[in-house]
């Protein structure tokens, strides 16, 4: 990851806006965390599937279906963020 600060620490142009947007995004994530809200993928990752299969003894497709069902009842349609 590149450092967007030029030598001397002065920022100009888009780097100021980019840094401000990043700071805002990080603030939003902190508020979500403090509220007990987690941001996750819309589909389970391979690691999530493996963990679900190991814990529940279900197939990958069963774990994927359970994951999707939890997202739906957790606040709306699975596609709500797309």
C-alpha cells in the first residue's frame, strides 16, 4: 500500500479528499463496531464455509443456505447492499 502523503507531510488535491473519505469510513466502522454491528460479505468465504461445516457437520451448500438465511432475517434482503 502506498503512502499518499508527499515528503514533508503536506497534502494537496485528491489526497486530502481521499484521506478525509478514508477517515470518515473508519469513523463509520468504529460506530458500527461500538453498536455491535458487523460488516460481512454477502456470500460466505471458503473459510466461513469450512468453519460452518466443521462446527455443524453440514455440507457446504447447507452452510451457504444457512448463512444467506441469517442475512435475510438480520435486516432485509441479501441483495440490499448491491
